[in-house]
């Protein structure tokens, strides 16, 4: 049931869109088709991801207030009430960002799976109105071969993942006495996402295929641009208020 739903709603449509893009892109550049498909998906998901970024930014801004509540000495019930009132006052839902991310995950994984299985349209997976590409050029922009593994693209995938983690909104540092296990754990996770995860992405990208690496690079660079835009928008809003 779930497998059939996955193929019908996510995997099969992405394969057909990819086949269509390859058939209309001059020279049948598969790499360029992967970039375009990834960008199309990111653009469609843009409202969701943008709301997730804004939600995280609001939560980060409330961190000092939450720290004061935690160290106030009030009972757990009173702290919970004050925290709820704080969220209500600032019209913030701490779970909204997580919910938006969860909505995106199946779509992103389906797109990843398309490239993971390899570019193959011979299994009768294409819709009747989508023709099989006459030719498929595996030289991205006539330079980079994406038919197999590419150390260069794998390294770029890792670098792009590092940049994405670097530009993610960071919560304010807690003061020495206010530092808790949760704060230390969150800081540790951020450090791993910034330094360990890029190495993992580079390793996976190299082990699987250059197509996967190209997908990661495109997706991460789009996310970096989106975050820079969000940061600039926030900065301009702050200046305008002052």
C-alpha cells in the first residue's frame, strides 16, 4: 500500500518530469535536467521552507526569555504557563518549523531516490504522454561526466553542505550559569551538522554517483541563497524599525 502510494504520488511523477526535461533540453544534458528538476522542487517548497526559517528565527529570538523562565526558580507548572504565554504573546508555535520540515522530507527523499536508482526510462515507468528522450548526454555542460563517480562534485557537495549549515540561524549563546544539558546537547548537534555532516554528504555523494552529488550541490546552494535572503530581509526590517 505505502509502496504503491510512494510510486504513484512521488517517485513516478519525478521520473517523468526528469524524462521530459531531458527531452527538451538541448543536447539532452542529464546534469542540467537534474539541476532544473531540483530547482523546480525547491521553488515549489519555497513557501514551506521559508516559513520554517522564519519560525526558527522567532524561536531563536525568544531564547533569552526562555532562559530567564528556566532559571526563575518557579515550579514546573508555572514555568510551563509562562512559556505558553510567551509563545502566545509573540504568536509563535515551537512545533510549526518541525511540522513544515516533516512535510518536505518525503518529497526530498523521493527526488533523491530518483537519482539514486539511476537514470533509466526503459522499465515502462513513463506516462503515455511523456516520450522517452532520444538521447541522454551524461557530460554536464559538456565538461563533467556524471555517469559514474566524481570526486570533484563530491567535494563540492560537502562544501555546499557546510555553507548551508554555516548560514543556518543560530540561537544566542546561553550565559555560563544558565547553560543546561539541553543547551550543550543542542550546541554539540549544531557543531556536528556543520563539520561532520558535510563529510558524510561528500562520502555518500562519491560512493553512489555524481548525479547525487549534483543534486546535493544544487539543493544546498538554493538553501544558502534562501537563508541569505531571509537574513537580509530580517536585517532590513530591523533597520526600518529603528
